[in-house]
C-alpha cells in the first residue's frame, strides 16, 4: 500500500476534566434491611453514555450507571451516577470520533464510576460491591450492529437513506 503524500491533520486526544455530574443513593428500607442476615438481593446494572460538543474540539462524554439491588419487589439500594469527562479531540475522522466518544471515553470514565459507586454502597452500610470490568468496545460494536439492523429493517430494502 502506498502512503499518501498529503499530510493528515495531527491527532490529539487529551482528558481535560473528569467529574461527577449527578449522583444519587437510596436505601428505602433501612434500618430494617440491616436486621436481616439472610437477604440475597438480585443486582441489576444499566449503562448508557451520551456525548455533546462543548466547542469544535472539546467534547463532554457522560457515562450513566445505575445499580439496583432488589429482593422480591423491595429495593434494597439504588445508585444512579453520571460520571462525566471533558475531552479535547482533534484530527480524527467522523467514524473515529464516534468510536472515541462511544467506546474510548466511557472506558476512561468507568474506573472513576466504579470507585464512586463502590464507596457510596459501602457508606450506605452494605457489604463491599465490586462492578466487574466492562468491554465498551464490544458494547459499541453491538450498538452499531443493532442500529444498522434497525436501519435495514426501516428501509425495507429501499435505496433512499436518511441523513443525520
């Protein structure tokens, strides 16, 4: 493959700020929940990330994490966190930018979210809680595949596409 003589723009990626945008902890059945030793809650984890432009090369990425522990129909605890970051990104193409904000940036934010959630659950009086690592590359690829499948189903084989 021959290399292009054209000079590609220099790629830059820098974390400018990592911060908590919103954080909530609820434990509606305390102190009664602490009087039982036989509880075995089911834990649900939901993740979502969003992106917005702050300026031309500055972007905010927000990783929303919800952890809910329930036993039967009773919520033992509920944690909702929006872990955010401001990232400087320049010199990337459109597809690369989508991958950065959809996979790379959430991957940077997740360890901060894990620590904040584990600390809050512990401060709520519950045993240590460890969020397992998340493969954001796989989640991003899965999201793209689902969007392509939806687009194909919506188009029903027609050749006209919709722009963003």
